[in-house]
């Protein structure tokens, strides 16, 4: 069993690697392996990762106000991203998961 945040972190990493196949050759190799019955294809894995991230964004939206500032001498606006956000200590969460995980047998 994995916890949501670790699964989301894996999904984000998989998408990042899939976008740079020249560097992450192990992902490119996975693309060339013919699909085998009962195994998850690269495309299904990507779709799964995107869906997990979509669900996470919908359930845990950051409500930090981000002001839009008008750029000088322009009609364009710029989102001021320099806002303070409250983050979780990922290392503590991961350590707890590792210490409290159980393996379920089929």
C-alpha cells in the first residue's frame, strides 16, 4: 500500500521523465518494449499519473492569494508569485509512511 502523496510524487516524477526522453533513457526503453498482456503500458501509466495529479489538485487547492500587478507602461498584468505558503515537512511524512507501512499479499 502507498499513501496518496507518495503516489502523486511518483506520478509527477514519471511525467517529468517522460517529457525528457533523451535524458531519461530508462523511460524511453520502456516505450519500446512491446505491450504484454497483464502489464501496464507506458500510455496507461501516464494517464494514471495525470489523473492522480488532477485529483490532488482538486482536493488540495492552495488558497494563498496571489495578486496580479499591472506592469509599468503596459496593459499586461503579472502574477506576483512571491507569496508565503505553508508547506508540510515531506521528510517527516515519508519517514512515517516507511515506518508504518504494511505489505499486503495477493
